[in-house]
C-alpha cells in the first residue's frame, strides 16, 4: 500500500517531518486554513513573505513553510512586516503570531499598522494565555481566571482584539474559532486579497495551559465550548451585554476599502502632477 501525501504538504519544507505543536493544539487547524486559502486562490509560496514573532503560533510559518520567512523578536513581527511591504510592495505579506506577542509587547505595532492601513494580513492566534512559557496571564486571559501569575484570579479585563483593531482603522477584521476552519479559510482569502490592513483573529484551544487552568480540560471539551458558545455577530447585535458574557462573537467585523499607506506614500513621492520636480 503506497503512502498518501497530504495535498497541502507541497507548501511545507520537505526536511521538516513534524511540528512543535502540543497534542490537541489548534495551530494545526489554523495552519491548514491558511494553506488552503493560498491553494484556493491559486497562489504559490513565491507570492508571499511570512513573518512571525515569538510564541507557539509563531512556529506555524517558521520553519514549517517552504517560503521566505522572518522569525523575528518578541512583539515585533508587524514592524518587520511593515519594512518588508515597503521594500517589496508586490508581495503578499502575512504575519502569523499569538495574542501575547501581538497584543501585549507588540500592541502598539498592531494598532498603528491598522491605523495606517498597511497592506498586510495578520493571523492573530488567540489561545487566551502565554502557552509556550508556562501559562502566564496574557492580555486576552479572561477576568478572574487563576494562572501561575494570577494565583488569586486575574484582576485585569481582557482585550477584545477584533473590536480594538476595528476601531484602530483596519480594512478587514474577522474572528473565527478553530471549530470553524472553513469560515476561517474564507476570511483568510479575503484578507489576502484586501488592499489594506486585514486581521483574522483565530480563537484556538490550548489544552496544556488554558484548558488546565480554566478547568475545560481536553481539546475536545474546548472545541465543544466553541461549538456551543460561538455566536454570529449579526445575532449578537440583538442581544443584551449580559447575555454575551460567555459567548464568543464570530464573523466579519469590518470589510471596507480605504486608502492604503504604501500605495499612498508612493503616489505622494511622485508629486501632485505624478512626476518628479
């Protein structure tokens, strides 16, 4: 019996035989959603530059993808990606990193790239905790949750990252859980095609850290929670805030067209008549 090859394996480095993801982690689902989006768009890895920071999900593009990748310092992938886009405006630039990397130490880069509407796609993998370094409280950790750095319960209120990036001025913002890979794939395709800043917030399970401290336990239980408590943004708009406390609002938060920084800057350099002085 011949060995079957996964249809998306062609996008991965042949020498990489396994990932660093923990059993039950949703990063594999997100990886497939991203690669499926690229495949369905008919693009190749030569069309992209991938940038990641530090954390579990940063290992999705690097070293897994057979493409040009930048594995950068903690919190700085969007800053690096901005430089890449300025130097290589014809490339699709995709940032893949975690909620801790992008919304904590990298928070200012996130909101200002959205404000400037820089043409890139950010896949923000949100597992609600610092998973790789021991399970510390993150900006997305629910209020009251006990972690190793909040033994009496998290006193801080968590970010609503999609709403934050929407308010900052992004052209496209969507949120899906790992239970919704097809919807996530469609949104990633839209993000890649969008001329402007696009962010897809991918809510995902971390059974090793978040599952343990939240008492949800296994990845299966966490996925059931996504199924039972996920609610579309259209329905959420008709509900009271108290009804939404345990819900995960999903869908497209914004999809619009507006001036993009790199193109606008290039046009400005040409002068008001379109030529040099």
